[in-house]
């Protein structure tokens, strides 16, 4: 008799496991007496009967269905196996890890910018992370009509709304439209919150969202680079002078034409102005040093220096501030 029982036994396990598979459903088969349930690390097994969750098992290992699983099922704990009868229950295996997905805009997003009437075309790329967070919602909204679900399915769902969210948060947080990377963290935070609300209805949660880079059209990028050069040099006049000097040094501006003559004249004027400027600065420094030295030499250095030396008008004897001459007794002023 035990031989016939064993022929109906089967193994309940995730048979089509893939790293990019979010869940897989073991279904359309009966669980017989003596069947085994195998749960591998990183998996949860959910027993479902008539669309209702009977039990969730999270510890990996091998279990006897009739002795270790059925007694814990909510409404099927009194089920008795017969000789030829089994229990028809679906088992949903869920991948519990956090998935990482790379994303990128397929087409440029036209961001409204006052300087550009048609908007600024911007591309972006980055990553986002998600995981299953609600088994009940997952079964009601997704697993109830699908036997498996891939990361690519979630990526398609995310990217379908990502362009709108990028436009929303770039317009809101992009204070400097030509330096969006400075506000990338604020933009990403807003998008993550909105995406989390989007996938929450399917039983998922967005655990992280990152914008790695914003990409401008080449002509816009060239303009940004030049603008940065202006800031580094100081102003447009200096930029033009430096550009002209660089052109002559590199040989791009050469020959006896008007361009070369003008460039040489500009270089000469610039050099003369710089020399005159340096001479004026040196002259001012020297004048300040002389004034400081004169002030230092005229200032009294001790109490004795402040006393004025007197000479007797009668005999010419020198004295140090006395009222009468120590030699002849002449009164002194």
C-alpha cells in the first residue's frame, strides 16, 4: 500500500528559478500525502487556495507537507489525505531580494526654459532599487493573473511614467538648468517618492532611486563649457583676449592679414597695459615704503632724544636743557 502512496507524492519547489524573476507559481497540480516542500535561501513560499492566502513560510529548508505544512494552514489544517485524493493548492514562490535596475531615457525630455522657447532637450540615466513589500496586494493585483513576473516587467512599468516625473522634478528642483547635477539628489528624492506610490498598488516598494548623470545636446554642452570658461577668467573681455593669445600661440592665427595684425596689436596693447599696471603698483609700493621710513626716522625713540640741546650765547658751551650756563653762568632761554 505504501508503494502506491509514494507514487502520488511530489516535490513542491521553485522549478524555474532565475535571478531576475520576482515570483513563480507552482499550480495546476495536486499535493499528495508524503509530498515535500523545498524553500531555498532568498525565497518565501505562499500557499494560496481559491485566491486566498493560507500560509506564508519564510524559513529555508525541506518540509513534509502533510505533517509540517498543512497543520499551519489557516483553513485547510483539518484536511485528510485519501488514497487517491490530494489537495489542489497553488504555491507562490517569491524572490525576497532587493533588485537593482539601470534606467535611461530613450528620447530627450523637453524641459521648459525661458532662454529656449522650444525647451531644452535633456537625457538622463541612473539606477533604482525595489522589492516585494505586500504579498496580499501582489497576489490580488499581479500573481492572480500571472504565473511568473520578471524584473523587466517592473522596469517597463517604471519607465512608462519616468519621463513625466523627470520633467516634473527637474522643473521644480532644477534651479540652475545648466547645472542639474548639483540638484540631482533632490530631483531623485522626489521621483522616488512618486514612483513608490505608483508601484505600491502592485505590492512593491521603491527603496532607492538615483540619477547618475544629465546629458545635454552637444551645442548646449559647448555653451556650458564656454560659460564656465568665462567664469574662470572673469569676464568676456578677458576671455576674448585669452582666446586671441591662445590662437596666436597655437598658430591658428597667423600670416600678414588683418586678423593677424589686429591680434598682434591687441597682444601689444595688453602687454603694455600690464607693464604699466605693474609699474604703477611698484611705484605706489615704493612711495608707501618711503613714507613709512620717514615717519619712523622722525619719531622719537627715547625720552632723551626728545630733549633739545642748548648752546651758551656767551661762551658757546653745550648744555642739556639747563637754565644757566655751567661755564660762565649766562642765563639761557
